[in-house]
């Protein structure tokens, strides 16, 4: 199974000059834990809920005046649409990231891959697990 089979294709970006407060509001509206910073063809980093917590709140910075660009995470850890799900999982584990951008052959961001996407695909793609769950629910 390839990353393109499980990734989310709707990607919202935030500009680096936006305030951290604006990033937090957008993350809440979208119900996501991170946003890519920049554009699809020029991604500068990623801002996550953890970046906001540790680099802004814990540091006592003002989220209204602190810019996203000042606290984003770099370098950008990304995978490709054609990568296997296993390769993407290995990359995420090696870099301790829970979500990452997905790039096409020209390097533009075309998707977003999260642990939730991977979990869902693994659960739905496992016949043994599906049969076990079905058997458990029938016995109940």
C-alpha cells in the first residue's frame, strides 16, 4: 500500500508571518494538531500543538504577537506519494513525528499523513483483525 492511498488530500497552510494565535484558531477550526507553514511549493516548516505549548505558552510568549515563523519546527520531514506505508511509518518513527507533509514527484506538497491515517488504513486493511473484531461483536 502506498502513501497516496491513505493520505489526506485537503491541506491547509498557514503563512509564517501569521500570529501563533491565528494558527491555534485555525487548528481548532480544522480539528488538526499541526499545520504546514508556507505554501505547497515552498514549505518552510510545520507548527504543531506541541510547538505552541512548549515554545509559546511555556516560554511565556504572547501568542498574539509571536509569529508562526518564530516557533515552527524544522527541518521538514516529508514523504512521497509513492512511498510505501511501511517506509512512511519508519520515517515518522525515526524522526519522532506524528504527522508529515506528502510531496509529489516535483516536490510540491499534495497531502498530509498522520498517525490516525495510518492506524485507520492498518485496521481496515487487516483481514485477520477485521475477522477478530467481527467475531467479538457477534459473541457479545
